[in-house]
């Protein structure tokens, strides 16, 4: 995968995970002491935080690669910011379907599931609009 696209995917995944972390943490903060969901939510937060750490390490590696490509003026070097690099719509759909499957297996109305699906739905909308504008 091209370094610019890989950096975009890594950044998107980090943002999604951070959004979900905030959502779960807010849900956890609203629960009364002794609620069994406290432990389950804390476990989920730990899992996502570990994934975030790995993502930041990958992003650090990718930024070094991208900067080296730009410094060497390579033809495949990214020429747009992370935000302006649109992920392929197929990649967004794959993530969205995965999120929908996870949401189906989550507790109904789960803040985590809803946040992730909403984020990917919005990313898909942006990718679709960009693709339609390029025709």
C-alpha cells in the first residue's frame, strides 16, 4: 500500500478508536458503583487503548517513511495532507461492514457500537462526495 494511503488509514483508525474511547469512558462514568458493566467497559477501554498504542507506533513509522519520500523527491511521495488523502471507498465500506457486524454483537444501543458506525457512515459520505466530484 502506498505510504500516504497507509498513513491516512492509520490516522482514521486512531481517530475512530479515540472517538470510541471517549464514548465508552463517558458511558462508564455515568454508571453507579457496583454495576457489572463497569468491569466490562473498563476491559473494552483497555483493549482499545492497546490498539491505539500500536496505531501510534505504526503512524510514527509511516510519517518517517513519508518524510523520507518527500525529502528524496520520489514520484510516489504523497503530495497531500492526511486530511486531503481520501481513502478508497471500498476500504471505508469494509470497515463499515465490520463495524456493523460488531454493533450487531454488542449490547443493544451500545454507545461504542453506535459511535463507530456513525463515524464510518460519515467517512463513507465524505468519500462518496469526493468521488462524485471527481467525475
